[in-house]
């Protein structure tokens, strides 16, 4: 009996010791995690310059940023060129570079180096991470036990052996004027130094020449790779992580890549002796409409006769990847060949988003540039406010018949230089509404307002999508200034001066009132 009691006592003591040991280990882990979370929480967010729209550099502004003497006059350079500056804020950034070893979901980055453009990684032990894809079909997620470039690539490779539906083509077209080598980052919307380095070889920047320069981007997204966000910083690192060894030198909250778009990109660099107006007109008439018609080919040919065009493809199938592009036939090949996702054509990282560790807030990089520019438009630096009045009876056929309100209606504010969707808001009429009012604030050059009527479910002969574009920014500003001088509204139905716009199919007319304009 005494022996049995002794054995039981020994087992009880052993169990207590094990439980105490486990509890102590658990407490140690909790303490370690708490200390890590507190350390990251106490770190400040990285500081950046406040974003601002393009503006003339005055000597007074120059003193604040560059140590010049104080004066409010714009800085004039040779001829009609003036010095401008801009600080552009971007959340999703283009990645057009073959240096992709730090761009994968979950990559941890030093915040200050992201602001500087060098993107230095933080290499530490990591907890397993879960990554998912936007592809539809088979299981969409996978877990990486020891997240780093090689293991994430292995996980993605394994993921793509599953059966997924082929996604619909998602191609966007855009272009931006490039004023100088330093302005290239803003034109691309890319903070990473490697991106602008890859592209600037398409241009020969010479301050003395009078060429106009543009970068044209054709981007096709196949799918996204997205990270399950950590609830707290300790979810990123293993238990008992020694942050004093790996993070002690961090002065700001680290950043991590939370999402990557996979696909392919064609970038064209265009240097032309044509004017800005002529280049943009020919670009819009060519393949930027999404179809290469005979008219589009003719417009591109006219452009190429007065321009040097260089470009490259990144991503896509092996026949096109890395290919140099210089004429319309090669652009056509790009649009036709390798346009569909497959295991043999999986795409490469073409853009990415970042978040801040500890808050999970999206990180928006501010890209600053100072450059010389010729003022080609008197409205280049103006902004416009106005109100849009849109009535229930204000959509008609060409013959004047009122079109019934079926389907959905939207108003969209977007870039005039891109086919990508802008900020879209649904327009709804309620029972007692005679008209809908929308305020447009701070409309700028290179922006436009579009109305979209989706009648795809209609059962009449006006089935489909109807798109109406308001006049160009220059036309709106000119009319607003005339109307203000004459003490009237821009377009006023009651005064017999409404704005009438035909849709792109020339089947419907939209009637609008634009009032309370302000140009500044």
C-alpha cells in the first residue's frame, strides 16, 4: 500500500512539474509576444512629404525644399519652360523590373528604404503564412511554413497545378507625358528605383531638345496573390522571437507586401517631334481604344513616322517575354499571343500593394519629382467645381422619345489617359425625386466625367450599355469662365441652354444642367 501511495505521489509530482513547465513556457511565449507587439506599436510610422498636385516651383517654395532665396515668382528656365514639382501618392505601384527577389506576398521591408526607393528587406525567422489567389475553381489557398522567396515560389508553383477557370481578359491602357528622367517615376506610378531604371533606357533625355515624350502602358492582370493579414505583429514571427536581434535597428514600423497582381506588361517609350496635342490625339486614335482597326493602324503609323518608339514586354509566354517592341504589328502580337492565363503562361508580378506592420493600414508611397515643363495649355494648372442636375426625363432617343429608367446608372470620375475604371458611384432615383444633384469638386486637367447606363437586362430595342462623356476639361473650363463673366450658369435647361451629349453608339441623348461653376 505504501509503495502504491509513493508511486502515485511521484506521478502527481511529475505531472505538476510538467504542467508547471508547460505553463511557464506558455507564459514565456505570451510575454515574448506581448513585448514584441509593444515594441512594434511604439515605433512611429515612416515620415513622408505631404502629397500635392503639380504646381509651379516658386523661389519661396524652393527655399523651403531646396534652400533657395525667398521670392514668390515662378522659376523661369530657358525659353517658355518653367520648373514644376509634384508629390504623387500611390497605393498600388507598377513593378516593371526583372529584379523581383523581394516582391512576394509577406515580404517584410524597411519602411525608410521604401520611401527612398531602394526597398531593403528585413530577413528574419517567420511564422507560417496563408496566401490565396483570386482565381476561381479549385482550392484557392496554400500555407507556407517558412515564408521566404523560394518557399513562396514553391507554394505558388504548386497552387498553379490545380484546376482553375481561365479568367476573363483584364487589359487596361494608359499613357503619361514624361518631362524628365526625374519625372519618370511619377509618370509610371512606381516608387521602386529598379522600375524607372528598367524603363529610362527607352528615352534619351536632353534638356535642350524640343521633343515630347510619353510612356504608354498596356497591362494585363491574370490573377492576384493575397496574404491573410496578421492580427498583431507577433503573428508574423515564431514563438520566443528575439526581436532585439532582428528588429532593434528599426526606427519606423516595418512594411510588408500584402498583395501582388500577376500578369504581363508592355511599356512603350515614345519620343516625338509632334506637339503634345498631336501625340495624344494619335495615341487615343490608335490601339488605346482597345481594338486595332485600320484607322488605329493608320494613326500609329503617322505617329511612328515622326517619333522614335521603343518598348519591352515583361511576363507572358516565352515567345513574347523580354521581346523588344517598336511597331504596330508587334503590339498586335502582344494583344493576341499569350493573352490567356495558363500553367505555361502564369504571368509575373506586375504591381503590388503594401501595408504597415502593427496597424495593417494600406501604405501609400509619396513619389516626389521636380522637372521642367513647357506650358502648352492655359488651363494646365486650373481646377473646376460645378454641380450636375440630372432629371428623370433627361435620357432620350435621337428622335426625342424619353427612355424608361431600366437597369443601373452610374457617374464616374476617371483619368482621361487611361481605360482603367475610376471612382464610380451609382445614381438612384427615388419616388419623389425630380432630379439628382451631384457636386464635382476640384476637377483637374486630364480628368473626365462619364455617365454610364447599363440596360443590358432591358427587354426593348435599347438593350446594352450606353456611355456618355462630358466635354473635355479645357472645354468645360472655357465655358465656365464665359458663363461666370456673363453672370449665368454653364448649361441651364430653364434658360434654353442645356448640355446635350450623344452616347458612343449615337443612339441616345443625355440632357444635363451644369451650374454654380467655379474656376480657380
